[in-house]
């Protein structure tokens, strides 16, 4: 099958290293050539990622409600969640646990990509800021987005750890199951994982929604700054024509001010020698 080789731990590590190298090449391309995605594209990715997370959190909310009604049963999944889990399981080793870990990893990866796009857009807007309301760092001007990036970064790292330990050693080990100290397959580990991931998704989702609102305000202010800057720029005269002020300056420079009541500069700068003055005075009328 297409992803059957990912069940081997070495292949997983190779895929992670290759992905890291691709990200590094993209960063290097940006730093060396100034390449950067368009602002609208970044904004679209950010909104899509946060919208996806809102739906994802709704699933965790339903799962927590199911646990309250059936605390001793296995965690509940939505029908579309089960379909995604079964598809990933079929493409790997056929185990439902593998599909579950990969599904959560992919979902949280999509959310983090959306937040990363929001962070890149905020960085670009802050770098080009001119007015006081838009000058500053991400932590200062967009604290919600800053906290969302940290919260989801930790959450994504947790799922990377859970996925790798499951595929490497056959047992998912991470912060949400107290690093494997809780016996797998028990009610306690289900309870711990359900509520721990519910809390992580709650924190990241709330901060992400606040961050998107902050980013929208920053975009609006940046557009106003750009409009004000364009309105204060002097308008250039059409090609082949000069402005009235330029015409007057040219006339004064050339001494051509006839009818203006002022002597030409050539007359003002003329010097009369003493001999010429004496001849003019002694000449009979």
C-alpha cells in the first residue's frame, strides 16, 4: 500500500528528517531571495486552519460529553473520525491505534500550519508597520496568537511523541498518559487522555480565535497606514508638462520676468565702469 513503509521506525525518522530539510530549504529561499507568500494566501490559510480546529474541538467536546455519560467505556469518536482512522489504519499496519495516532497527528498538524501562516503574516505586517498601534513584536501586539502558537506547538509535539513511541515500540508514551506510567488499555488511561487533550485543545482554540481577531485588526490598521501614506505622497507632473511653480522658477532663473515689475537678473548683475559713467555725465544734452 501507499504508506505501508511508514510502519517501520527508520522510515518514520527518515520522513521526519526529509520534512525538516524541506522546511529548511523553504526558509533559506525566503532569507536569500526575499520570497514570501502573498498576504491574502497567508490569511486564507490562517482562517482555514483555525476554522478546522474549531470543528476539531467540537469533536473533543462531544467526546468529553460521552465520557460523562459512559466513563468506563472506550473514548467515543465521530463517524467521520472513525472513517479517517480506518483509512489511515488500512494504509499502514491495519491497527486501529496506528490510525488513531496518525489521525490526531495530521489534524493537529493542519491546525499548527494555520497558526504558522498567521504568525508569518503578523511578522510581515509588523515589519512594515509605520504607526504606533502597529509597531512592536508579536508578543506585544498579538498576545493571543503568540500564546496559541506556544500552546499548539506543545500539543503537536505531544502527538509527535505519542505517534513515534507507538510506531517505534508499540506503546504510546507522552505527557497525557504520564509517560507510560499508566497501564495501556485501562479506564484510567482513557480518562487521562480524553480530558488532557480536551484541555489542550480548549486552550489552543480559545487563544487561536483571539489571535485571528487580533490579526484582523492588525491587517485593518496596516491598510489604513498604506492609504494614509499614499495620500501624503506628492503627485508628479505629467510627462512633457511642468507645474506652475516650476514654470515661475524657470522664468526667474532665465531673467524672463517682463511685466512682473522686477528687473531681469542680467540687468541687476550688470556692472558700470567709472569711464562709462563719466562719459555719460559729461555728454551734452
